[in-house]
């Protein structure tokens, strides 16, 4: 995805979910479908470029370590600033 190339995957639960959400590749259920996915991307360069662009955008905007770390840090700060204590430590 980060390389800007379309992804071809089997029906792995999380991987296929990401491919569907970000429209960044094709999903194959078996070897024949996998071969067909390769042919589709080879002969339909516009589709391949679109899927690749979508994957690149997802990698930059969603799966970027800096973005993830910043979101996590902001959530921690919000929890700490709320002043609420855990039920366990009250």
C-alpha cells in the first residue's frame, strides 16, 4: 500500500476488510481468482493506478506511525486531564 501499488490478497479477515474500506486492491478466494486479479490489473492500468493511489493515501493518512502515535498520545492526555481515577484505584 505504501508503495502506491494495488494489493491482491486472499480472503483474510482483516486484510480483506482494509482492502474493501480503502478500495486499494482485489481479493481472490482461490488460485484461479488470484490469476484473474493479476490479469485485471495488468490489462486495466487505470484501475491499477487508482487502487494504488488509494492504498498510498491510506498508508499516509491512516496507517502512518506518526498519526497513530499522535492520536494515542492525545487520548492519553485527555484521560489524564479528566482527573478520573480508575475504579480499581479509588
